[in-house]
């Protein structure tokens, strides 16, 4: 799972280099879009960035999330993405 984590976190920081520049840590608990809990870190991806993330990960791992039964709408945190990709392998 460490390899999956490394690929996911690298992909996020490549898509959103401003996160790294601002010192925003990418953690398993980081919300991709928004968070209901004000203490939860938020990456604030937009829909195009989320699509790019999924595309990069599918290409990197050679899987299609649609074929794995994973619903993209269920991917709310970085941890969700890591778990989904690890489960699809």
C-alpha cells in the first residue's frame, strides 16, 4: 500500500503544485474537494483536477475504476483514493 500512497500523493502534488508551495500537507484524511468538519484538511480540487487525478492513477496502475465497481463519487479523501486503487490492483 506504500507504493500506492506514494503514487497518489505524487500525482496530487503534480496536479496541484500550489499545495506543496503553500506547505499544505497531503494526508490520508485530506478531503479532495471540501470537508464538513472544519478541522479536516482540504485540498480543494476542482472537477477537472479530480478527473486528471483519476486518469493519471488509472494509467499508472493499469486499471479502470469503472471496471472495478468503485464509484468515483465515493472518493472523498486521499485515503479513499489510496484504498480504492489498492483494492483495484
